[in-house]
C-alpha cells in the first residue's frame, strides 16, 4: 500500500511538472504571437510622419511639439487605448513656471491598459516626445532617432498589448505608456510626473522601462549591429537585471552592452534620461539606448537613416520584457540594501 502511495505521489508530481511546463510554453507562444504585431513597416510609417519637417523639431512648448502630442493622442484613440486622466484627455499639462524660463507651457501624453488581476500595480514604459527644434540657420532637427524611435516603439508596444487584451490576454498589472516632454532641456516632463503629479502612486509603480534612441547603430557595433546598450538594470534590482537577461535569451538573443552602466562612465547616461526620475524614487529601471552617432543632435538625424528591422527587433525585446514584468506572479523586488 505504501509503495502504491509513493508511486501515485510520483505520478502526480510528474503530471504537475508537465502541466506547469505546458502552461509556460503556451504563455510563451502567446507572447510571441503579439510581439509579431510590432512591425518595421508600421514603425517606419509613423516615424516618417513624426520626424518630418512639419513637426519643426518638436521643441518643448512650440508649435511642432503641439503637433507631436496630437499625433500621439490620435494614435491611442485610433487603437482605443484610453487615458488614465479622463475620457479623451491624454495630456498632463505642465505650466510654463515649471520650466524656469527654459520653455513655454507643455504637455506629457499618457495612455494606459488596466491590469486584469493586479490593476493597482503599474509598469511604466516611457520615451521623450520632444527634440531640439530649429537651428539658428533655419535647419530642422527632425530627431528621428532622438527620440522619434522610442516614441513610435512605445506606440507599437501599446498596440500589441491592446490587441492581446482584446483577445483575452491582457496584462495582469496595469501598464502606463508615458510620453514625456522637456527631456532635452533637463528631464522636465518626467520630473513633473514623478515629483509633482504622479497619476499612479510611485509606491505602486513596479518598474520603468525607458526608451531613448533605439533606431541606429553606433561605430562600435557596425560589424555586429544586433546589440543594445542597457543602463541601470542592476542599479536597484538584481532581479530586474536577471529577468531582462532571461527574456532576451528566450526570445531575441541580442547582445547587451553594459559599457555605459559602469559607475565610472564619464558620459553619465544613467543620469541623463527620463528613467532617472523614477530611479531616484527607488523604482527599478532599464534604459534602452543604441549609443550616439554622427547625426546626434544634428539636422541629419532623419527617418531614412533608421534601421527599421533593427528597431522592430528592439521594440519586440522591450515588449517581451514588459510582458514578463506585467504578468509574473510577484512584482520585481528592490534590493534590500538599496531600498529606503
């Protein structure tokens, strides 16, 4: 009898393991299905508009930036992705006084997908919508890579999550798609969100995935362009870093370059993009970045120079990472020695 019970227990354990593995394989295939909706063709179509001369370099507070926020808003409305602020109100208004004389009043753009199981916990995916405007000689800085690439990537990622939700595969946690203004003049938009008016409580924000320039290849990686610089992934949460690595190996197998993550990095990129305003509030972050290139902050940063197939791959990677963070049973843990 005892032997029979032992055999039954072993069979149950094996069955449970097989069932768990099959469930995980199914979840992985579902994620792959929606990642494929992120395409180079759609990214290119949006970016050729967003980084066109019509948007006048998207300088904070100026006419081109106002056109940019309308473009982003219309994309969300077309895909029936709501705002967390109010019905059809996607803009978080930032008064001119907040910019300390550096810009006129401006706006962040916010959209979100409500989580099915743990809606109060929020993953923030961010990119800056602004750029540096027009030169003194009248040339337009289109900012296709900086940060048109991040902007359209978020729009495609959001559409993928919305499609999943429509098909009954929505994220367990809520996801905020945050397009911030004023990055080029001092991270103003992200600082306004974190320090003045966080739409979702910061203590409920599980992580920030920040995208700033992911459409080009720098000189270091010309011979092997399947790469991406990651910054900050292990600064506050070793678990976030490990999840990021595991997701990459499972779905994409891209080379992660951590050069700019070094504590002594003279470029100090960790402090120079919008993720930092989340990190300073003890929110784990990953900053995705392709590095600088000869067209950085020049009128020559134009849409035809973007590698759209690579942009597609990188956007899919970020989607998969967001999918894992939004759907895992436990929120990503902050390292004990780094928490307040």
